[in-house]
C-alpha cells in the first residue's frame, strides 16, 4: 500500500511547457505555503514557467502564502511565464483580495513574531 502524495505536478502541455500543481488533501495555510514553494521551485528547475495552481484543497490563506504567490508570479513572469489560480474557495478569494502589502511589509506576518 503506497502513501498518497500531498502535491501532484501534472504536465498539461510539454510543448507549451504548462504544468499544474494540485494539492491532494487539505493542509494548513503554513503547510500549503511550504509545499507550494517546493513545487514551484521544482517546476522552474524543469523549465516550466506557465503554472496552474489548483487551490481546491486550500480553504484559506495567511499573508505569507499571498506574499509567496506574488513573489513567484513575479519570478515566472520575468521568464515570460505566468501563474493561474483555479478552484479558489470564496474564503480564499477574499483572503487574497484583502491582502495589504503595506501592512505585511511594515509588520510582517504573525509567524515571524516570536
């Protein structure tokens, strides 16, 4: 019996270099951010800069995840790529839309304060 993977990378089009990142189970926002960073680095190391991220199993986000999404989107766009988010819950959509960059930059995130 094999253990199910937490994140699956699925090649959508090898010719167009499009890849999809999908979470197979619900994770905390902090866990999903760590997995997302690792998955995107792997995609980029294989030359995939057009990335679809399926957010179906991510219910909400923290500022760190939103900042990470902004950062990696900027990186892939410099390589003529893009990131597309699909299957966002209403809560996740609201969390991302409500992200305040100034507050994040001035005060950091709750996890960075000890």
